[in-house]
C-alpha cells in the first residue's frame, strides 16, 4: 500500500513538472473552479437553479465537495495527459491534450450557459 502511494505521488510530481500539462492544468482548474463557484452561489442564494450534470447535482450544496472535485479532477487529468504525452503509442502522443481541453470546454460551457432567475 505504501509503495503504491509513493509511486502515485512520484507520477503526479512528474506530471506537474511537465510545463504544457501544468499550463493546461491551471486553465482547467480556473475554468472548472469558476463554473463550480458560480453553481454553488446560484444554488445557495435563492436563485431558481437546477444543475443538469447528474454527477455534480448531489454536490451542489457542499462547497468543500465541489472544491475537492475541482482539485482531484485537475490532478487526474494532468496525470492522464502526462502519461499520454509520453506513451509509446503515437495516437496518445498526438492527443495528450484532449482530457484537459475537454474539461476546460466543459467549464466554459457551464459558465456561458448558466441561466438563473430570481
């Protein structure tokens, strides 16, 4: 168990030292974080708001859970992008940026399509 934790931590360190992966991780954390904070604000301040993401809906009234989801999602995407970037398979090497870019796009869509009424 301890060996697996050390290997995972080492792998995450390598991913976070990878500059292109880190730059996308910062953008992903920013966009998803803004989307989640907007979601939490609208849900908890008397707005007529409905979360359409079925995975996120149970977390809406729990800001700590939303924050944890942002961090864990960014770390997982960075780890996956790093593994893809240095994979032995050419298809993964050419599409390493996709996991993080999809998350960034989801955050932007969440911010842009937020329609609430008082």
